[in-house]
C-alpha cells in the first residue's frame, strides 16, 4: 500500500505549468511540523508535492505560501540526469485529494485599511431579506 497523508503549510507559492499535451501540473512544497522539538525549537520536514489537472489549477489559484493544507496521495520516486551528467533521484508526493484548512487570511498580510464587511445581515428587518425567509420567534415551535 502506498498512501501518504500530510497536514502542513505551503513552504512556497505553488508553481503552475502546462505540459506539451496541454495538461496542467502544479508543484509546491509543504512544511509539516514534527511532533518533537529539538532544543526547544520547532522543526519541520519539507515535502515536494505534484498536483495534476484541475486540482493543480485550483491549488495554484487559491493557495499561497503559508496557507495550511491537508493532502493525501502516494509517494513516487523518479530519476533524471542533471546538466553535469550525474544521475539524480527525487521523491515526491503525487496528490490524490486535498482540503483547504485554516483561515483564508492565514498567510495574508494584515491590511492597514480593512474594508467593512458587507456580508452581514441585521435581524431588525432593515435589510432586504427574501420573502421566503422567516425568523422563528420561539425555538420550541419546530417548523416541521
């Protein structure tokens, strides 16, 4: 069985490329904290991850360095010949599933001039609320 499950933060911004056949491929690295600290300092392991197709496009569009992610996939080892002629080996996680976790603004810098949140709804009837929406006055009256 070849299954890897990791929860960590992006160590760098995702890098989206397209193959010659038009398939999207996204590469990024995640830092996963170790359970035990060395000399009181947190340590992390860094894993290279490859996401193909639509998953790679979504990750590239919505995630940035520092954002938390949960992934599952499989380990893959491949080799290539470097420019100096030496043979190199690399191990990476091939993404199968992922979940955005943490806050969307986790890794974003704090804005100096925050914009007001216009998504709030007041319950005093002053906002435009659909005719189908009704507030229940008493929690004891179940509407079904």
